[in-house]
C-alpha cells in the first residue's frame, strides 16, 4: 500500500448530455456510481455493494465484479496515462466471495506494462476486512490523446483533478 497523498479524481464527463455510464455516472439510477482517487501509482475506488447487485445468498454477482474492474482500469487510463481507450481483454480470477452486506470493498488498479498502443492494468479487489477476493488483468487498446479528444470526449487532463 502506498503512503502517498490521496488525490481525488473529478468526473469531467458529467457535463456531457448523453453520458450515462453504468460504471461511473452519478445520474444513472441503475448504475454503480463509482468514484476514484489516485494514491502513488494506483487508482483506487472504495465502493459500497448494494443488494440489487447480488447473484445469490448476498454474494456480489461475478459480472458486477468484472464491471467494477473494467471501470477502474478505464479510469487508470484516463487519469494516469492521460488518454482514453477500449478494453480488448478482461481476465478475472475469483478467489473468495464478496458479500453485499459486509461493508465497502476497495479496488486498486496499477499499470503492469504499456507501450504506445496497449496497456495492461492489474486490478485487485479487497473486502472490507482487507482480504483479497478477486484479481484481474485488463488489456486496453489506448488511443493518441488528440484522437481521444476528438472522438471519445476525452477532456483536458487537468479537468480530472481540482488541485
């Protein structure tokens, strides 16, 4: 775990009329409403599971876990690599159940490797007690910043941070 200062990531997409992302839009009533911050070389999200996202027996649905991991990886691309991209690979290893009634979970995303066009992001999901529940490797095809701004509504990098 990093001892660096926590830096909150602002969601600059909220002003776009058609923005309704299932993972991060605060306006999507059915969505996950994820929020993020940077600490050292990681992007982190603390997220409260809700009962409507369970698979069975108060266990968080595996598809929701995959979505959480994919979403935080995209925010890593936005806020750390200063561009946008699309997922080309999503591998998740489920290690132990995540319960919807046992408090917040924490996701931590970190760059494994990257080159000009591809990035591999490692994501770990921890339960409220700090136990590792899932690990993921998400592969992103990343775009040049200019193209991301023109085609994918990628804003200026500074709009992701207030400080």
